[in-house]
């Protein structure tokens, strides 16, 4: 087999058993790898109804067949598990170098089951795998954990994945961190890792990923890198200004969510833009493994020194969504989230819900005590509550449950801007209705990255579509983006490569690396299989499509108050039935036996 090693590491922390889970090329051809194989193992081996924080939940950490190769952005890995935030599937993706190192060690992924009696970490050096004591690491922030492990192991080559105090304390939106500032952020994957008393995983490898046709692969890779470097976004905007190049673009298009999505225009957007960050704080770019784009930012701030980030979503979540325009405070807050191991989108979304509850009088000064008041623009809220959330102290214990559960405690869940209890990212769907349909139907809840309709609706990739068009063509484009994104995750590449590359380009790289002769349609069918398998998992976990495939009332009933999208709402009721129909699902959003049989997944119904 090429690209994939044909084996996963299987670790049962309850028993201490470590074994090899082998699979053949036939299975690889069905799922490609990573996110694909992960949902296969979850459906085969786990009841989707398990408690996400119980020992029975499986945590799968897996790079793809192109991870660890010279393919552009070939350093990605996915974390796939049942989310404690949503109760459904989550697949959190991260870059950096850990995913590639795990492939160098000869593994396509790690399947973690059970719960250790006391804190442990897993040490992997090629075929040598050990479960080691981590009592001395428990309670440490991410940088301290990494520093301690490097000294303890005594190797400069190791790559480290870990959780911070937020994961240890089972915060519903805790992240898994690697390489200091890279986050598998969404869905509370860090809490699942913490529930297993697993503090970290250390990987070191000496192998090289086997490639079917090295010369053809090398030539193909060069061609794709050249495409990316000549693209105005992948080769221009992202290297120059990072993902925060989007701040001004999204604000000018009137869908930059402000003060908990009450409007889509922020008056101070430029002050927190990628352009402003480059002028004030930027030291250099920080690319992930094998990345020709280099969107990562290394900034320097007097309060925290040298740090990485923040990305566009983090700037927004900790900035405009809270009415905050002080970029230095946002950078510092992002650094705190990285150290404590928190998803910045859900952190900001939860604080924003609290701010609106406070504004409307449902959360009072008596509830806060001596803590900073939840006023829009109050930077004290950021630095005070991030730590309180991570440690579950005071009101932070309630906030650690996420925006929906927090707002529900105060009788007003409608102030949670979330889908399936996962906080929404930095695009108001009233300004991009196809993107709004993507939020409503995404398998992991309020997510943008698995169906990035901002590309056609705002940025013009692969071509420009009217953001308020709700035709079948728009819905078909959404389905294409969902299936293609699943394939890219399964391959082990970054979704930013879609700025410059199309489905045929991924086909070329995968065929050259794996020695297959798949058509573009064959690969997109893999993506469709993954998407439908995840849907089946969610349905088994208790998804009620007609109740759960929806958006907060704000987007359905409250017209955008100002800007280019003034007067618009999301016409979800007009789109959702056609989405189900074009997916080949039933009228109530379920995967029928004939669709499952067509995709070869009927065994999981």
C-alpha cells in the first residue's frame, strides 16, 4: 500500500493494552484515510449513543495519506469523536507538524479507548509505544507541558499534542493543541481527551511515507504549488496578512458579526485587520509542514512576548463579536486560549451570549459579584473569564458549558448563536444564505470550514455566486463543497488549498501518491460517502433533522439592520427541503436504504 501504512495504533487506557489495527487497500479505496477511516471505525466499533465523556467514547487522531509527503499543506490531521458540546460527531482539524511526525512513525492514526486511572501520556517512537505517567504534567498550561516533555525525553525531534487545564476540567469547548499554537479546536475534543486522563501524545518517527510513483508525484506537486503561489489569495492575501486579510473584506460585504450577531458591520474593523496587525505586531510568517502558503502569524506583544496568531476567526470571536476593537487585548486573549487549550470561536461566542444577556438585563451584577461587568467592549471580560472558564471557577463553571447551555440557565437560549449547540463562526448568514444552509446541515453543527460557501458567495471561488441566490444551483454548490471538504480532510491536506486548486488537482496528487486510477467523480463519491456516514452516526446518536437542522431565530426572523445586507434574513425553509432532495435523502432528512446501498454503507443503517 502507498500513502497509507495500513495500520492504526489502538490504545485502551483502561487496560493498558496497546495493539495494531490493520486494514487493507480495499478499505482505503473506500474511505481514502483520516476523517474517512475514522467515521468507519466509529460506526463499526462504537454505539453512537454513548456519553461523550465516558470511557466508551473513542477518540481517533489521524493524519491522511498525503500527510507527511511533499504535497502542499501535507501536515494536517483530524481528531474525530463524539462531541460533548453537541452530542453528535465532531471532526476537528489541525496543522503544524504533529500529523506529519505521526506518519513518519509509521502510523495512520491512533484509536484511543477507555480511561486511565491517573494522568498519563502516550510516547510513540516508530514501533515503540509506551503509556507513561503524566501526574507531574496535570494542571500545566500547554507551553509548560511541551517544555517539560522536551527536557524529560531529551530529543529535539519530538512533536507534541496536548491539552491544557480546560481539557482537564472538561470544558465543553476545550481544544487539543499541538506545536504550541496549533489547535484541533471545535466540538470539545480536548474535553474528551481530558475525560480519559490523557494529557499528551508525543511522536517521533524515522520513516518516510511510501509513494507509488515518486517522479510523477514530484512533478504533480510542483505544478500544484505553482498554482497556489500564483493565486491572489493563496499566493498573496494569506501570506501577506494571514487569514485576518478577511476582516476588511467580510466587514465591507456586511456580514462581519458584531455584538453577538446583532449586526453585520463593525465600525472598528480596520483596527483589528490583518493589515493593522502586520503594521503593529507582526514579526514573521509561520507555515505548517510542507506549506507554500504560510498564513500563520508570529507576533510580539509586551504583555506575552512572542506568540502565534490570532487567526481571522479568533480576532473576530474575541473582538468584534464582543464589541472589542483593541488588537493588543485580542492577541493576548488568543494567547491565553492557546495556553489553557480553549476553542477561541466558542470562547468568544459564549462570552458574547453572556454580554447580550447582561445588556438585556437577564444576567445581573448580583450574578457577577466582584467580576468585571459584561459590557460590550470591556476587555477586562476577556482576560478575567478565559482563565475562570478553563479552571471552572465561579461563573466560569457555568460559562464552561458553552453558550447554549449557559443562556438556557438564564431562560433565554435564543441568545446563543449556535447550531446543534456549537457556536457559529465569523460570517453572518444573512449576508450569505448558502453559507447559512451549510451551518444548518453541517454534521458537526455551527461550522464554516466543512462547507465554506464564503468562497463562491463572497470571494468568487470557483466563480462568483449571488449571496442571496437560493436556487438549486446554489444548493448543488454547497453539496459539492461539503463532499470535497470531506475528501480533502481524508487526504490530509488543508482546505486553504481550495484557493487555487480544484477537485481535479486533488485527484492528480492522490493518484500519483497512492498508485490508483480514480476519476474525479470517484474521489467525490468518497467525500459523499464520508458525509453520509457521519449523518448516519448523528441520526443514531439522536439527531432530529426537522428540529436540529436549523439556525438561531435571529437569522430567520430578524432582518439585518444595516449595511449591504440590510433587510435580509436566511430563507432556510425554502432551501432545506431541496437540500434533502438533492442529497438523495428522505423528506425528513434521513439517509434512505437505497442511498446507503449506493454508497456501500448500508451495513451502518
